[in-house]
């Protein structure tokens, strides 16, 4: 299993999940993706949409000023 990172702190919806989904598609089962994103709409939508798509959201943690890290497992 491997861990990958994606920084979408400068992106806005709907591109936040589009870019996340593209990266998740590249992963093997069991791999994790650490997504850095801004609070607000991206923080609400990316974890929810990831769950709806069948991925496991392992955690959400602060990663800076108004920035969060969402850990998603394929």
C-alpha cells in the first residue's frame, strides 16, 4: 500500500472533486490519498462525494490556516 498527496487548496468546486477523482482512479486498492483542501465547500463536498463514490474517508484533520487534510482510501 502506498500513500499519495494532492494539493487542491487553490481549486474551487466542482474542480476539487474532479481532480480528487482523477487521482483516486490512479491508485491501487488499499492505497491512500491525502488531499489538502480549503475549508468551506471543498471540505464539505470532497469527503461526502468520496463516500458516495465508494471510497473510505479515514480522517479529516487540520493542516494549516483554513487548510485541511482529508485522508481517503481506495
